[in-house]
């Protein structure tokens, strides 16, 4: 039996992409694979969500891209973080941690009353 994968909360995909790209230049398909691998198969990013997000981040100047040969020898668009992208990643990470802590507190309060 396969387990259902949770939907990503709104706005989370951009944060995940920025974090993965911060590790070093990487192409789109590898970003999706790395998110899935690091999340232990909990998060799966469909191409229909990934590529629009990459274009959005590139248009916002948070990512820069260049074409290079991938590990398969085929040309692929490799993304890297810009200085603005690094600043956005830091701000989004701080915001996410604050939200996650607030949700944790609320969930713990629910457990205490049960």
C-alpha cells in the first residue's frame, strides 16, 4: 500500500527550491529528485509545479541560469542563487521557522487537552 503524499503548503516550493539551489548549481530535474530524496520520499514536486516556480524565481532575480551539459551529456539549464536569492532564502527560512514553531505549539496544546 502506498502512502499518500501531503500537499506542500502555499509558498513552500519556492523556499525548498532556493534551499536546494543554495547547495550548488543544479538543473531542474535534479532539484525535484533531491527534494524527494532528502524528504525521504514524502515530498514529490511535479514538473508542472517545478518549472513554473523556477521561471518565477528567475524572473524575480532570485535565481540565475545558464545552459551546460548535464551528467547525461544533454544540455540542461543549471540554476544558481543570486545575492537577492540568498537574502530571500534567509528571510523565508526565518519566517518558516517562526510559523512551524507556532504550529507546533498549537498542536502540542491540542495534545495536552486530549
